[in-house]
C-alpha cells in the first residue's frame, strides 16, 4: 500500500461559510473563513463566493510554489 503525502481533503482547504440573515436563494451574501489561515472574505453574490474560493486556492498554490523553491534552494546550498 502506498501512502499519499497529502490528503484528498487537506485542512488548508477547510472553510466556514456564514450566510447573512437576509440571504436568500437568489441573493447569497455572507462571509467565507478559511479555518487554517483565519482569512475572511465577505461576498454579496454566489459569483463573489466562488471568486473568493478561487482566489484563496490561487494564493495557496503560489505559497506552495514559493515554499518548494525555497526548499530546493536550501538543498543546493552547501
């Protein structure tokens, strides 16, 4: 059996979605909070909610790339 180095559902991608009291099926509004980073983003539509998630995923990918580059550089340094 091979163990995966990363979970299918990593904690870094866990969120709390809080909907405003006046939100409805055609008027989503609320706040999205990343449980690991604590980052919060408010949204006023379903489209903005999806944009917030996409933006957070892009930031996460950029952080991982930078971290991998740093580790690679440290390995090359005598």
